[in-house]
C-alpha cells in the first residue's frame, strides 16, 4: 500500500513523528510520536491546507510517497466508539487517547483512522516504535506547489 505525506522540505528526510509530538494533534497528545499519512495526495493536501493561510504558504513543500508493505499489521479502531465532536477543533482528548494507546501498546505498526477533513477518506498513522516500522520506505519525494486559490 502507498500512503502520502505533504511536508516542508526540512522535515522530509525521515519519518519520526517528532513534529507531531511537539504540539500534539487529533490522534496524539503532546509528547507522543506518531507519523501522519493520508490515503491519497489530495487528502494529504487537504489535511495540511486546513491549518494554513495564504500568508503561510511557502514554496518548499514536498509530497512523499511512502510504501507500507502489505504484510504489516494495520489496526482499525471501531469508529462507533468515537464521541460526538471527535472531528472538531480543538482536538478531542478521546482521539488523542486512542492514538497514545496505539503507540504505547505497540500491537500494530499502522492505524487506519477516518479523516476529520474529508469525510469518507482515511489517514494512516504510523507507530515509529513498532518493530515493523523499519520496513516502511519513502519511495518518492517530489516538489509540490500548493495552489493559493485553495486557501
């Protein structure tokens, strides 16, 4: 399976989850490292675009194509347990607990979660501490210009 990540140039050389841990996000609290990816390039763009203004758009974005081998374990939590407002901002603590447990229990390398930005699409979160993590590879990095009309 291929997943995608839109990233600033200075953060593309490795997949670590450090950036997510610095601030926390929908599926992880501060201090928990997790790598956010999307099932398509369009979703990767949408997930970034909701956090940007025209003034914040730079020309140093890169699109990473990441290969997750089919044999890697993928956990898909029951979305029926998500509370009302799981997809709102600010982030819901319940989803952060799900992501934190995913990393700390270390039972799967990848977690498939619904996108809050594009209903019906999915993000794939990667646990950088799982033993299978070393099998995940960045296969392609291409310059990606964000069209300012989107913002």
